[in-house]
């Protein structure tokens, strides 16, 4: 393949066919390239197979099927869609992270309720986030025998969606129910009773989806989390297109909190990763080396630059980012310089992958920031992104491995690859996210850690 043009961002693994552990996304990192259409490339029209007899000589079964369809099939065939399906099937068969998808436009808004979910080994489903300002955040209980004027909460167990019971459905069936509900989402949830004869209360929330930018990063204060007033909380769900915009807003909300918290919980549980460029911008809020927050190496990347020739480069922090959405230029600031006595912990679990692991390792090495939770996913490979037919289709190809920073006594080496292994958190805790925030084991460990570190500092 020739005539590549390098772009200035790194893309995530495509949503439509992301590999998963418990169906959780694992995200690609690396160089985004554009594939020019080369004369003689396969195109299923006319002869419908590759020039130069490559199909006949190397894949005779494919050639036979194409010839047979062309001669005998009774109806019209959408050859463009056929071509995409065949190409995607070939790409998806290579490894869990290589795949082809139809590209989706980037945008700030989508029709959304503003909810995310997780499940346990019994396929009980729980709400893991309610985006601030979302339709879900403003929904109230409408069940006749429900108790009180309540709102949805993280930790609520989902019993039914639009009247269909979802308890104990496998994740694919749950997602099918969720994706078929249309613009109105009726959600029946179960919540432990605080007092009274019944062990649980049941609530029903009717949520009208709307065009809404569901932020991938947001700040919650102690009134919402139940944490001590000196502890703020930022949830970061992915390193996608809006991550710099949303994280910038979240960090500023943390600083503007009238309680003046100087401790921060950064929650990366369930974050499958995304762009290394977004990761580098977010890291610059914490990392400083030799007096600078930009151009600090986060990982070494060893990759196939084409034809089997191996090369290496580095991923770096960057303190300036220009939004691809509206052209806004964001400038980060170092939180250690901004807040007296600043301290931070990172929450991770088995669904924290790729850029989440890279950020966790970077903050650990350069800042000594502790991680709390469970072993991370372990994705130490990355993909190039090739586009086809004016960027209508995207092809993701695993083409390299990255190595995280380690070292003692001020040294930094890049020798450790976490693929298939993951990161072991400094403090172990149940990180399933199925708990209400007030009972979340990870948050309890974070509070204990901050209290102990403050006592040691005194």
C-alpha cells in the first residue's frame, strides 16, 4: 500500500466491532493513516475479483462463490455492501483487535439517555453512571406504589426495560433489548430499602432520549458522591473525540468546587481506552518532568512501518490540544502547581484497557499516584487506521506493541509490555462498580488512603 497520508490524531478501536472482555471495549491507539485507492485493487463490480489472478490463485473458493453469484443469483446484489461484508470478515478473522467498520461522523451530540451499565456473574445489571445534565439525571420515579420523589442512582439494579425483564439475560440479549427501545426508555430498577418492612424498593423511570452530549468525563462533588468534602471525583469513560473538552470542563469544576477539595479520585473503571493523543493531553494535568508538562515520554511504540520493516517512536504528554469538534484550543495546567497539597488515586478494573492502562502507568511512574481496584485488562498492542472510499470505511490493523515507563531512583526505561497481563493495582478492592457510591469498596479505600497519607504528611 502506498500514498499514505499521516493525520494528526490517534483513533480508537471501532465501536461496532470492538473486542471485549465481558463485552467491554478494548481501544486502539496509534497512527491514523489514510489509504489511497490503488489501481488494480479489488472491487466487486464487473469481473468482481482481484486483477492479476490473485483471487483465483490464492483463494479459489472466493472466486467460485463470486462467479456463481454473478451468474445465478435471482435478485439484485448490492455489491458495495457485499464487498464490505467480505472485507470485514477477512479483517475480523486476523486477531481480536483488527477489524473493518463503516465510519461514523464525529459529533458533540447524539440521541441519548445518559446511562451506562455493567453486570455481575449472575447477569444482574447495574447502573454505573448517570451523566450530569442528561435525560436520565432529570428523570423521576413514576411507579404508582413507588416510594418518594427519587432519581436514578449509580448502583440501581435494572429489573426491566420497557416492560421486558432483563435479569439474568446474557449481555448480548440485554444489549438487544436496550437498543430496541426507541426514543422512550422505561426503566424499572431495584434499590435496597433504608427502612421499613420491605428489603427493597422498586422504581420506574420514564426517560425521553434527546440530542445530548453525554460527556466522557465529568466531575461530581461530595454532595453527590458522599465522599469527604476535601475529596473530588472525576469519571473518565473513554479517550474519544470529546475527551479533552470534557476533561477540561471536569478539572475546572473540581477547582471551582466551593468546598476547595485538594484530593481527587480519577475513576477509569470500565474505560476501554482510545486515542494516545487524548491520553497525552490528560496526563499533562498531572505529569511534570524536568520542569515541563509537555513532551514527557509515556510509552515506547515498536511497530511495523510497512513490509515488515520495524521502527519505533514514543507517545508523549502534550499540554495543548486543538479540538477536532469546534477548533477550540485547550491548554492544560498542572494540578500539583494549582492546588496546595494535591493528591490523587486512580480506580481501575478488568475493563480498564489500553490508554487507561497507559495513563495509569504514566501517573504511577512520574507522579507516584496509586491505583486501587482489580487487575486491568492487558492490552499492550495498537492499531493503525486506514480509510477507504473517501473515509466511508475504516480498517484497523494491529501493527505494533507499546512499552510503559518503569524504573527506580529517577530513571525511566521502556521495557515492559502489558499485553495479556495488565497492571496490578497498588491497593486491591472490589472494582465491579455494582455498588452505590456510599458503599463502593474502591471509594472507601481511596478515603482511607488519603487519610493515611495526610497523617503521614503531618
